[in-house]
C-alpha cells in the first residue's frame, strides 16, 4: 500500500466533509487492521514514554544506587543518545530487511534491556541497559509509521492512525511522567523499567498475527552511509546533551559538533554517488517535506521545556510528590488526545498549513503564559491553564506535520522517511533542551526555581514562533504560487 495517497489531504486539496466520515461498509480486513494499528501504537507509546518515565524516579534511583549527579544525568541521556543517533540506520535496515522483522528485533532488544535495567545493581549496569533500550527503540521506531500506513485499510483509517500516532508521540512523554510517578510511589523505581517487559512480550506475541511483513528492498547495504549517518547523529546529540554542563564554547561541544557536521557532509556526498543509498536524496528535494521536518524539530525542541522546567516547578516549588507530579500533567495529556479525535477531520477540511499555524501559535502563547508564573501561584493559578492550551495546540500540530513528511514517499523508502522524521524529533529535542537549560542556568540562583525560568520559558516560545515562520515560508509559499486560487485558500 502506497503512502502516496496521503498527499491528497496534506497538499490542501478540497475534500468534502463526508470524506472523513466512517464508510458505510467496513473492509473485510478492518478488524485485523484495527488490531494491527493498536499493537503498533502501543509499541510506539512504550518507546516514547521511556524518555521520561524515569524522570520523577531519579531521586529514588540516586539514593538506591548511590549515583552522583553526573552519572544520574546519563540515566536519561544514554537512552536519548542511542535512540536519536541510530534512527537513520534503523530506518534503512527496515527498508532492506523488512520493517516488521526489524520492528520485532528492536522491540525484543528493548524488552530485554528493560528487564536488565529494572534489576540493575549498579549505576554502570543501569546506564548500559538504558543505552541498549535506546538501540532497540531506534531499530523498532522507524517501522512504526510504515506499518501503520500499510495496515490501514483505507485513507480514512490512515489519517486516523496518523492522528493517533501524533497523539501518542506528543503525549507519550507526559504519560511517562504520570506512569513513572505512580509506579515509583506505589512500588519502586525499578517498576518504571520492568513494566515494559509484559507489554513488550504481548506486542511481540501478537505482531505476526495481526501485521504483515513489508516488501524487502534488494540491493547492497550502504556501509559508508550507515557509518557516517550514525556517527554524525551520535556526535551531534552527544555534544548537545553535554552543552549545558560543559559550555557552548568548550572543546567538548565544539569538537563534537564539528565531527557531527563533517560526518553528515560525508553522508551527503556518499548518498549522491552510491547505487543504493541509506538516505534517499530525493526525500530532501521537497520543500514542503524539509519545512515539515524543520517545524517538527522546533516544536519538539520547545516542548521539552514543559518536562524539564515544569517538573522542577511542580515538585520543587509546589511540593508535589512523584505521583502527584505525574497527575499534574494530565490536563496536557487529555488535551493532546482530545484533539487527536478531530484532527483527521480538520486536515481533510482545512489542509495542513492552517492547523500547523494555529498549533504553533497556541504553543507560543502557552509558553509565554508559563513565563508569568510567580512564587505565590498555586497549581491552578500557575500551570493548569498553560498546560491545557499546550496540550490542545500540540495535538493540533503533530498529525499534519507527520502526514506532510510522509506524503508522496515511495513505499520502498517509507522506513527511511520515518527514520528521518524521528531523527529530527530527537535532534530537535536535544537542541531545544540544551538551549533551554543553558538559558535557565545563565539566570538561575541555587536553591530557587523562578530566577531564569521566565527567560527559559520565553525561549521555548521563540522555538514555537520559529516553527510558525517555517510553516509559512517553507510549507505554504510554494504551494500558494502553484495552485489555483480556490485551492490556495484551503492551504
């Protein structure tokens, strides 16, 4: 099944309201397809929430394993580094060897690593297990989008699956805080990792029953491209993760970024010359796709302030415990999932650009609102309203971005496109967190939250505004010149 059909609503074509309604007769394979989509989405949720599920448990981990602050940060960073650095490789491997096969392999690695991490008796074992989780996630995640689109029986189902994918991807981090807080409070921090084991095993058992294998793409594997892409992504993510600690002008940051950029330059040259490139150059020839990738990176970069800064405010200033902190993010999560119910219909009626513009503007307003939080504000006066707005805005923006990136991609290269999209998510998150943390640190006062927080939240707002500008400049402008006026108004 081709992802080409996704280009119809994304390009802004006029779609009648009935086009997004349920068909009167469901396809014969609708039940199996729905089960397959559900299985893939559960796996995606598990991979995404593991980026934050241990956040609220970090103090308990530090006490239990006697971990210092530097090593403790790598409990989070090891997962991010391996996940973000290997996504392009995972996408290409899925194209070559079959996406379901690699999805299963990655999920198996992730599940075993989760068990090892939950049983870890030292900081080294825990950090290595988190890195192994990231490797498994990088192998499994690129196949998620491809399996979603090939499992859906029709265009309506595909758009709804993409909306749920966007909701899971954007809401998974806040769900991770909620789940992590609950498990830590009622049990132990170890359950934040061990909980993945029964879920992973269930998904692995059901995958072959409800998901078909995709066609393998023959050809020699691009070793130079694989090595340069992996080294480039790892070097950039590693440098950005350490930038707040070492400084933007330090050798750690400058050399790491230089190695990353040089590796990506080698990748660009290599992919134009080899017969079977790891990253198809044509994926970056579409101005709309490049624009959507940039918007995704900027949006995710801004969003991470919600989890880094808001968690500190809720736990430190308001005195919430782990489970209460997770529950505090529930309005944001509900906003994301509520919007995912209507975003497929909105995409068909409005097109991608108005949705992304409204979503990025809403995110910018939510961050500006958060920057006004004061020392005397409680939860409802300080963060409840901004969280609701942020969740609704994020739910509005993720689905059209994802659909725009995948629109018109040949089915043989869907894994590479998915890996590219999620690589931009991870790089955007690393860049955003590094910048926000640096801004916060520049104005912070030891033992106090608010000094530096206002500027940090406003920095996230700038990320959202840059995403809005990228939407108008790269996603809309070219279409506006090439389409008839009646169609231009739908963009």
